[in-house]
């Protein structure tokens, strides 16, 4: 009996299935190799640290050790004196081995899952771990950023960006009424989603910029805006129209959050927060839930971004709101006033001055 020849469609399906299996296996192998490397570096660093403490050896042992190890393992990278010093610092920062498999209960990162919280340090590259060592001073912050980097798949550059923007101190800080208006655990997840203040330093706006100018600038920098909002936000629309009672209303910015499974309405205010802003957001959220929300979606969330706010005013405004919303400030770079522009050197002038030195 003659064997059948697969159709183009069935063969393509087979090929794609095998390719996916190979890719998955390659990723798993790479992750396993990375974990083993981080554990090896920790073990080397721990032994160097222990021998120095027990034998009273000084710093000179590290260059000597690097030379001998390199001669024994010439094909292996990462045995330089500098990297051995980093290994020692790594072991010193994390003296107990279980920290590489930190229990989930010890970490308080946003939107955490227990599967994401196993061995956060070993799941990161060595260069991620060096960044945590060099840029952060406390154990708590290092663990928080380590878990967040694993959970969100941050590159090293993205990790640096979030550290330098102080994400740890801003995440989950926006005033909100989620505990009263959302069921648990949705309320906890939503609270961790919002930060205060939001850092829009990728924008340059005049001091008297209006809401529409801010909105336009954010849309023009939508990729950086999404990074600042955080993982999971999908952009739906700007000046999103709502027909309510025959009248046209417009939402400044409308997003959908893929993890929370809900719409997120953002209202931009370039001045100080006023209580009536909460009433307007209450209206928008009720309309979005009625007109856009799918039966399987969670209740929509509102975020009012203001230049400034007074906490007690926000507290009273939120107390009367029946829909879930948070209120936070934002910061941005200021455009240089015209009267100062001529008094500062240009880039060309600075370069010429440096060239003459």
C-alpha cells in the first residue's frame, strides 16, 4: 500500500508543532543553565568569603585565584578578578542559600503568583543580579525588584529604568477606594497596579500646559507611557466617545488591563485635584460598565492624574464615590522659559569648549 503524502496544511501544522517544542526546550535549557551559573557564582563567592574570614587572607587572594582558575578553565568566561569580587559581594549580600528559593510569603510584589516567586535571583541573569547589588542598598528592595523583573520579564535596561525611577517607592501608593468598591483579591491587585506619583519625565511641557496638550504628548510617546503605566495595559482609545442620553461625552484615555480583565479610564488634570473630578469619573465608569464591559469583565477602574493633590480632599472625595477609582499626581520635565534660552550655552558651544580643554 502506497504511503499517503501529507497535505501542505497538515505538514505545516506538524512542522510548527515540532518547532514550538524545540523552542520551548531551548528556553528551558537556557533557563536551567542560567540558574546553574548563578548558583555556581554564589557558591564560589561564599567559599572565597569564608576562607578570607577563616584564614585571614586579604584582597590579593582574588587576583591570584582568578589567574589560576583561568589557566585551568581557559574556555570558561567570568573568572576575572573583577567578577570574582562580584561573586564575593553576591554571597555577602545573600549569605543563606535558601534566598535563591525565597518563599512566596516573604515577597510583596504586585500581582504576584506563587509560581513566579520561586528562586527569583536564580531566574535572573548574572547581570541583572549585579544591577541589584550595585544600584540598591537594602535587601527588601533587591528582593522586590528581583521578583518584579522575573514576573514581568524585564530586560536589564528595563530593570535599571524602573530602579532609577523609584518604582518600589511609588507602586501601590495612589489613594483609592478599592477595598470598599472591589471584591477581594481584585481590590488588592488593583491597588498594587496604581502608583503615585507617575513619572512623565519623558515629556517636556510648559508650566501652563493644558490637559489636551498633556494628552497629545502622552499619545505621541505611547510606548514610554505604557512602560510607566506598567505591564498589562492595552491602549483602547483617546477621547473615546460615549453617547449618554443623546449627548456626546469623551474619555481622555481608555485602556484595558489584560491581567485585571477590566477597562481602565484615565482622566488628565494639569492643575490641583478638585472633588468634582471624582463625580465626573464616577459617571464615566458607570457608563463604561453599562456600554463597554463584557459579562466576563471585572468592574472598570478609574485613575485621575493631577499635577497636585491634597490628601484629605482626596479622601473625602473618594469616600462618596461608588465606583472604584484611584487618584495620583504626575511629574514631568518643564520647558525652559524663553528668557533663559539665550543665556545658556548650546550643545555646539559646550562641545567646542570641551575640545579646547
